[in-house]
C-alpha cells in the first residue's frame, strides 16, 4: 500500500484528500476533450518520477520536488502504443493549480470519495478483455484514466492489491 500523508485510518481520507483530473484541451492532436490525469511523454534521460513531476508543472502549474513522489502504480499499455507509468504525487500545501490553457480545458479536484465506487466492466465485441468504466461526475471515465483511478482506489483506499493492465479501453480510444 502506498503511504499517503494525512491518512487518518478512520475512513476520512476519502473525504479529505482530492486528486486532480483534467479535461484535455480541444486543440490537442491526440485524445482532445477526454478526461485525463496530468501526464505525458518521457524526455530523453528522464525517469518516470521526473516526467510526472515535470508534466504536473507544465499542465497545472504545481512545482513538486522529488520528496513529493509517493510511489508508482502498475504500467498500463494503451491501444495507441504507449505505456503509461502512473506516478503518485503528494501536492498538499504546494499551492493552487493553474491550468495551462494549451493543454487543459478544465481542471477538477474531486475528493477521493468520488472514485470510491465499484466500476462497471463491459464486454465489447472487439476484445476478450473487460472494458472498465469508473463512475464520476454522473458519467463514466474509461481506461486508461479509469483503470488508473480504479487501481489507486483499490490500493490506497482499501489496501487491496489490484492489477489493471489487462483492462480494456473503449474502441474510441484505440487511435
């Protein structure tokens, strides 16, 4: 289980701690308008942790040092040929996020309780793997973001080791 600063052990973590979720700007070439966690490609010579911190700075304006890295979740291979390495960062006390309008159309900071719901697993004709949908904002967030949120929920809020690399993305995300 990842250590989360401020975890009280009495169930309040899900109500007191938030995460950052963005809607990607419409002007972006890939996956415009989709829900996403801050992130992007590794620069040459960068570690996943360094890239995660840089992307948070570039997308939402928070400068987080190496001491803010709590850990990594499982790699998630996407249908578009990338491998996502989720880096869990602690941003408490780092200031207010300032979204970069070139990358972020909208920024949300829902409490962890917003993802503390069972996801839906769908069967789709294009794949033998179940497609995951995480309920959020009265809608559903799909993989890869939904898979990462689901693993984070399971590991951090419930202490359950959970793997997600096998979970499918919706067909519209296969490009």
